[in-house]
C-alpha cells in the first residue's frame, strides 16, 4: 500500500482546485471583519462630511435672514433650521451670537460616534455694530 499526500504533486488537477477553493474560502472569512470595519469607517466619514455641509448651509441661511432683518434673532434661527433637511433638524443646535449664526449638526450614523463627528459651522451677517 502506498501513502498519498493530500494535494501533493501526484494529485489530480481537480483535487488541487478543490483544495484551493477551500483556501480562498478561509481567506475570505478571515478578511470579512476587516472589510466590514473599513466599510463602516467610510460610512462614518461620509456622514460627518454630510453633517458639515448641512451645518454650513444652515448657518449661511441664518446669516442671510439676519441681513434682511437685523433685529430678529428668531428669524435667523428659523431660517437656519428650515435650511436643514427634516431628519437633521432634531440633531441640530442653532445659536445666534451678535451678528453670527452658529449651527452644530450631529450625523445620524453611527450613533456611538455622533457627538465626536458633530460638525459646527458659522456665518456672519456683516460686522458687529459699534458699541
């Protein structure tokens, strides 16, 4: 009786192909968590970038409303909130400080990193009046 090694030089091409398929399956299973983590990181960065764009647009809208009516802080806050997409309005904080509108938006995803990835933007409605 002769002993044959598993997938050795004397094996048929089909036996070697089956063995290589098994090896690629193991590699795929091993790399899957890494691919998942990289994908989630990319999604988190895209969510943060979207929040930054939303905050900048809302701050500019608030400053423009303040330019139209320099005495109304509430109009500036309303205009900034209206410039945000509906889902982002609950995650936004809007402050008016003098002639400056400051908007902070937290991204919706990922929830655990929402505070860390929050974006703040501000826009001025002209220079501060002299005191």
